[in-house]
């Protein structure tokens, strides 16, 4: 059974950084991309980036290019998404997802449960 | 960046009725680039359709996708009570690499 288990909710102050983890199980971690999206309250889904779990290559949305870093620890079948210089409008539920393949086209085939990040002073 | 516009914003229907959801792209996209998701409160989204018309694993055949060019549709042939949710379309681009989502359509009773 494919599972993606994310780290728990966090409250951060403006200007801080947050690192969300996503531990995968039930499949070969190195055969599928890991993708990250977020959803602000009342808003649609917003793609942040993805990572090729074989070679570590990443692609980031231009919106987050300067603030986001996606990494993997293949020995632990875990991906991480770090977002820096947090602002109040970064308050969102952050999701990781497994792609349908290692390469594109990228679809979000299996999802983590989501991690609520609240940015507040 | 390709913009996806979904309509209607809200669709009010009854169980057993047919639902047709629209997703329009700001420019032509390839058939393999379009997907649909179902999203219920307090759950992660679920992939329904990818490559415009391929059903994801475990998705009932009352869900079907179609379209081409700039206009794509998701059809639910006979609504079940568990189908009332928000639906998003999503597209993938090769160059430059990226993903965008539509604004969503809420299917309500």
C-alpha cells in the first residue's frame, strides 16, 4: 500500500524558515518523482516544485524559485521541502505527492495527508 | 504560463444526475498534459483522470474525461452521494517545465 506520511503542523514567525518532511513507503522510492503543492485557505492548489528521486534534479515554480528547496534522502525514502523568508500569505496546507513516473508529464498520483503551516507574529 | 479557467464555479445537482465540468486553457495544450482531481474537506486531493481521458487506478467508470486543444471536460455520468466535492483540472508543461491548476468547480447537492 502506497503511503506518504508528512510531518506535523507548525506555527512560524514571519521571516523564519520551515522544513516539511514526506516519508514514502509501499513502493520503490527511486522510480517516481516527488512533487510539492500548497493550498492557502479558500484558494486553489499551487504547484511549488518537484524532484527526480534518481538524480536529484529539481524544478521549481518561478514564484518560489528564490525561497524553496526540495531534497531527498533516498536511504530513508523521504523528501523534504524547505521554504524560507516566510510571510503571512505562506499560511497554507502543504502537500507532497508521488508522480505517475520519474519523468513528466507530472501528475499527482498519491498524496500525503498535508501539513498545515501557519505564519503569524 | 498557461492559465486554466474552470466553469461553472458551483454546480448544484442531485444524486443520479449527470455533471459536466469545463476547463479552458489560455493556449493549446497537448492531450497528455491534462488531469482532473477530486478534493473533499479534510482530505488530500485524489487523482481521477490523467492524459485527458485515462482513469487513474481505482476510479469508477462513471468518471470520464475528454476534450482537446483549449477545452477539456470532466463528466460524471450519474452522481453518487460521495461525488459531491471540489474538482480541479491541472496541466503540465514541458517547456518551461511547470504545473498549473484551475480555480476549481464545487459540485454540491
